[in-house]
C-alpha cells in the first residue's frame, strides 16, 4: 500500500512565517491535487516547546550559526512552530480531509527533529514508522517543507526503514541557507535509492 507523507506544511514555513521557505506556500496546491491518489495520508507537524534549544535566542546567537548540542551539530533557528501558536498550525489552504493521523516532532527541548520518524540523535522515534507498517504501507511519497531539511531527513529515514520512497519534487521547496542546498539534498537522497518524481507521475 502507498502512503502520502505531508511534512511540516505549517504557517511558520510559509513566505510570511517566522522561518520562511521561499515559495513554501506553493506546495499546498500540489499536495491537494494528489491526495486522492493515495490509500493513506499522514502529516508531520513541527511542535516545539518555547524553550527549545535549537532557537538562537536561547544562546544569544544569530539564526544560521552552528553549535554543538548534546553531541551533534545544531543549526540555530529563529523561534518557530511553538506548540499551540498560529505559526505551528497547518497552512490554511491545505486539504486535510484525508489526513488519517498527525505525528508531532521536535517536542524534546534538548534535541531537534527534522525527520518525521526520529529525532536528530535517533534516540526517540515518533511512532510513524510502526504506524505505517501496521497499516500495511510499503511505499511512501513525501511532500512538504523543507526539501533540504525535514523532507530530506524524512526520506532518508523512510528508505532506511525499508519503505520504497519517492519525493514529489514539485510539492516541496528548499530553504537554501547555502546556495545549492536543495540540489545537494536531492543528490543525497538519490544516493540511497530515493526516487525524485513530479506530481503528475505519482
């Protein structure tokens, strides 16, 4: 069975949000157009406590700087997707009629969580992998934000867990902190067997 994973299509990642992804809102219409092609649709949601240690303000640093946080490199971000905030809500136009379940991530203030499956230390999982397998899913297509972070890490983990994984490239956008990050993310995913497709081909 195939599932569509909608990754972090949230207000704070829209162009007017706290952590804007260029043209991030444009993924909504593409995602909406492909919903009915899938047996199962699930979503992930960045859901940070206000004191999350990935927020630059808590280190008296600037967003984009890199620190070591609990043994791994951590890019510092603006405050975003705080639990219960408007910024953490899904972008209004996203059709959620077929979303069977939402998996929240980034709840642990001590570690960030780009992937929809695991935190960045791979110490805790969200339950997404087990849920998909319980539903009989063996193939996943991924859409959402952002290509070079949460989409990439979700895809890498999906492939590692044994799912045949595709990323719907016109249903995602990159942050591109550094020029070319999106292209490098695509190459990294392809290197482990993730297929990059257009929405008309799913």
